[in-house]
């Protein structure tokens, strides 16, 4: 018995000597190593987001190794202000339409099972179409409703309707509205669906039990709960449209109606307005606008998560 007791005491002592609690150095080492999984993503953000942003901003205010704040005066030029205004109203219009239509789609799916066929198809289509932009989207619209598009020619031959009677609007600034809405709606569906799903059926049941109506539920409960998520999605759509380039570059090949196209013009012709490094100054203006929008988006999203948890 003494030998068995001695063996037990040695085993217990060995266990006490090896502290494997979560606060032990070995546990902390394993926890620190887990952060290595974020290293590839961190490098991606560094080389493809942070570094290009710093270089773009620096190119606008640094000339020959010196700070040239006079370059910022080009932001007050009427031509530049007009391009910022065009980008602003285009982004705001497509964001509002995309947010309203996307929210309506989410509301239509509210009563569908999450694993149902229709819900799965809508989610899959939204995930694909939200990324369907650039040259492919521009080509699709040109082939469909362009001057020689299938729909355009069909309207002329069968109905005698010429949608380009007043000019080739699809290749101008108004022609960007439909393509932008095309990828704004599915992006809103992806963003707003979790908020709609967070509405608890017990809230509606309690409202009916207390003598409330369906309209009263949406006015006093549903809309106040969903409004932060809706505004956050609206801001996200605005930033997405404001920073879009490829679709506009493929459709509006002539002129520089929006900021991203103005940056392209500045990069290919630095003599524009007699300003040096104008592209960097425009990029700085875009960074400021998008940063403010995303800051507001993050603030509203934090409030929205209180109801989604």
C-alpha cells in the first residue's frame, strides 16, 4: 500500500508541476500561433489596400520630395466639383433604388424557409450578380439595350419605338443608372437579409396578443428595428457605387463625367487643368468621401447588431 500511495503522490505532483491551464505559457503560445492564420489576409490588405492608398494620397501632395499643398486647390475647380457632384447623385440615386428594391425582395422572402428552394436560389443569384460587374456587365447591357442591341432592335421593328430617339443616352452618364442598379439590388439582398431574419416571430405574436395590428407592428417595432440595418446597407451601396470604375469605363468611353473616370483622364494626361499629380488629389478626395461613409456605416452597423444578436 505504501508503494501505491507513493506512486499516486508522484503522479499528482507531476500533474501539479505541469500547469496546462488556459493561462499557462504553453496555452498562451498556442493562442499566439493561432494569429498566424490571419497573416496572409493581413499581407493582402497591406499590399493591395493600405500601400496603394498611401501611394495614391502621397502622389497628390508630394512633388519631388516636397509637400505641395497647392495641389489641393484643384479640388475647388468647377470641373472637378462637377465630377464629384455627378458621382454623388449617381451613387445616391442608385443606392436608394437598390436599397428599396433589395429590401422589398428580402421582405418577400420573409415567410420562406431558409433551406427552401426559392430562398436558396435567391441567395445564390444575389451572391453571383452582386459580383457581376465591370466589362462583362457593360457588354451585356450594350448587347441588350445598346443602339444595335437585341431589345432595342426588337422595339424598333415590332413596336416602332426607338429608345434612342433623343440620343445615345446609354453611353452617357444616365446610361450608368441601370447597370449600377443591376449590382446594387443583389448587394442589398445579401446585406439586409440577416436583419430581416433577426425579426423574432414572438414580437409579432406579442403585438397581436396585446391587441395590436400588423400595420402597428411594422410602424412601432419592425421599422425601428430594421432602420439601422437599412441605413447601413444604403451607405454601403453608396460607397460601392461611388468607387465603381470598370463598368463606367467600358460604357462611358468618352468624357470624364465621374470621379473615377476623371482619375483615368488625369493619369493619361497630366496636363489637365495645368495641375501636377491631379490623379493623386482626386484619389485623396475619394478616400475622404468613402472613409466618412464607411465610418457612418460602421457606427450604424454597431447599433444594428444589438437587435441581431
